[in-house]
C-alpha cells in the first residue's frame, strides 16, 4: 500500500526584526528539488484514502453556529511542478452558508 505524500507549495514569508532592529532580514528563495517520479495519484493511505468519487463530511459546532466541511475527491487531476495531482474540492459552511471553498492538490 502506498503512502500518500502531499505536495506542499510553500511561499517564503519575510520576517521583520524586533523593534529597534534597523536592518531588514532577508530570506533565501524557496526552491525545492521535485522529482515527479517520486509521486503518484493513487492515494490509498488507510487514514486518508483519496479515491475519486469519495466524499468526506465533517460536522461540528463553533461558538457562533454549526459548522460543516465537505471534502470531495474529484476525478480531475492538475499538474503542479511536473507532478500529477488529485484535485480535491473542500467546502466549509457555517450556519448553512458557504464561507470557504478551496481546490487542494494531493500526490
């Protein structure tokens, strides 16, 4: 059984120095070495299987309202940095209203 590896794209964030620090700190550009052969779109990890057509539904309560998260594994793929990834549609609701929707990519 393969282990799912999430392809994470990270953008570097600059940090500011402490109050009174006159020089700004610099950060090197993030340039990972990605080998597409090390990834697969067959994600069968038993705790997070991403088989196309699968829907996960999560429900909970916040201090303001009922919250839900619907995660749908699509049949679509997207190429990210040469790696073929499974597209996952993630929708968060609060009080029955959509408050966030993202398309996430996994390999």
